[in-house]
DNA sequence: AGGATGATCGTCT
DNA sequence: GACGATCATCCTC
C-alpha cells in the first residue's frame, strides 16, 4: 500500500478547520513489531478558552504540548486505562487541540488485532482509547513531530473523504452543547452516534 | 501526603 | 443502559 507523507504546513492551524482537514488523512505507526495505519474518520476540536479543553486550567506538566507549536502529538492517559491521541492546534503559545476519535483500519490489521486482543475489525480503532492501543501509541509519543518520518506520522488521504458532518462532542461534562465533533458520514468505523444531534 | 477527577472500555443485565 | 476498573494528574491541606 502506498502511503505518501503529508506535506508539512499543509494542514490548517485553527482548531475547527484542522479537525475537518484531518478527516481522510492517514495516521501511521512504525513500531519494531511493524507498521499499522488507519484512516481518520472522526475528530473533535477543543478551542482556546474552551472549558472542556485540557488547556483551560493553564499550562501544566501534562498539557504543555497543547501550548506548543501546532500539529505536535498530545497524548495523555484517561481513566487510568486508555490513552487519547490529539494534535496541538492554534499558534505557538495558545492552548488548544484536536482529538482523534476513530480510524478506519488500513494497514497492519493483524498487528492491531494482536494489540487489541480482538479480531472484530470494527472494534479495532473505533474510539479514542482503542485506536491508540491498536497503533501502540502511549505517553512516550507526547510531543512527537508527525512530519519528520518518526515512529508516528501522517500520510495524505488515500482517497477523497466523504461528506463531513458535525455533532456534539462525546463524554463531556463541560461545554457539552457545542457542535465540535466531526465525522465522515456513513462510515461504519465512526464511534458513538452517527446521526445529527439536535441543534 | 491524601483525595477527587476523568475527551474510555469491556462486561454484565 | 448501567457500572466498575485503574492511575496519572492536579488541587488542597
């Protein structure tokens, strides 16, 4: 399978534009065990000054990469069990990011199955904690540059993305009404509700 | 030093 | 649909 590295500086910096631009792009993990990759089908934007954004409380040890240069990986542990993968967004110094919530498996399905402990294709990368486990992403990837051919990088879309829809973000207690979740319409690898939520 | 919290997942009913 | 696991992180003594 041909994977063409995404051109640096080709992605939007503004959080909502970035969240939409990432749909269809391919996230690639090159680990000692082999390559695994998936097509991004669902994202969420976390804006500057957004109470739901980890950066809202100010810069701390955990969230520092959200305040750094855009498009670096921000990875953190949630509920003591799962890692979430984000890209920092907005200008250097501004705390914001985009969470990647689901991938469509593209490459290295056997490796993903072994990491995930399931052979159900639809369950490999559907959900933020699942996709990080499938690709072997952990806290060690925090701060990674995704454009210099390292262990984790972004490739250009392998095909044009379908129509993008939006909805409320999932699992939030803060700012839950805002429609900052984006997903490819009709894609079975999208997590959570695939219908439009009420305005 | 101790307690509360959470952008989730898997299991059970 | 509901619930418990599990722990790094942050806040308050």
